[in-house]
């Protein structure tokens, strides 16, 4: 458990406050603590901070800040040592589903079979959703799979695409632009507009990738 004896809160807009935290797991835990409080219009966790929005027409900045500073100590868990239900995601690697698999393998000096084995050989965790709706930054990538971004980003990456970049796997819930090398595609839908909560993945979710098929191995 983490003691917030002196919350580092700063103003980042007319109706926004940013709270500094130690890591992404503390950010997710703090966001979960704040969301049930209707005082906050929006709560957005990041990698090392949580941004909250309040109604500036109804509350003064100092009142919002005092509400945060009044949080009980030991209220926020850093998530260490915890593991929830693991969501298994079947992936088709290579071929049309993973157009960059061969290039990444050449860059890293390994076969497609070895890359897939490393990618599926450990559990992962959704750390945050970013740069477009539903895009999941997933930690737990084996350091041997550290690949750089594409020299020329694609204008359109299909929904379900699985990319890797640096220390993360990236999952595209919706189609959109992107510069991550795409090694495969999830066999399940990551977005269902018919549901009240349309995105399958949420921060804190444990994930395990499974090889549905591999082309070019």
C-alpha cells in the first residue's frame, strides 16, 4: 500500500488538476478510488499521474484541491503482487495479419517461431489506454522483442492489430493511423459498439497472448 502523505497536485487547466504518482499501477488504483465520487466529471489515469476534471462553475480550485488532499492515507494500492483474471487473446501472427513480422524478425535476428514463442511465453498487463480510443498499451514484453517504430507510419491500421514498440505491445481496438510494427491480429473483437462498455480491454487487465496461427515461421 502507498501512503499519500503529501499529494503532489498541480493545476493543468481551468477545471483540471494533475496528481503525481510513482507508477502506472498507482495511477490506476488512484483513478479507481476517485471515479465513484460524482464531484469529478472525468478521471484519467496516465503513466505517472492522474488528471481529474471538476465543475469550475460549481466549485473553486482550492475546494477541488482540498478534496484530493483529504484522501485517507494507505488508500491507494500500487498493485504489486496482485494478479486478476487473465484474459487469453488468440493472435494470428504474420502474413496479412502481421505484415511487419518478417522485418522485425530480421531486425532482431530471430525466427518468426522464436518471436511468437517469446510473445506468448509470459503474462502481460494493460497499463493504460491512449493515443486513440481503446488503444491498449500492454506491458510485459520480453526485452528481446524491443523493436523500433516504422520509418513511415501507416495511415490506417486495422482493428485488432497487434503491434510492438519498445517495451510495449499495442492493441488497436479501432482502425486508425499508427507507426508500430504490426506482428499479428487478435482473433477476438476488442470493440463492440452494441455494448454499454464497448471496449474489451481496461487498464489493470492481465493478458496472455495465444498463437492461433503463424505465417512465415
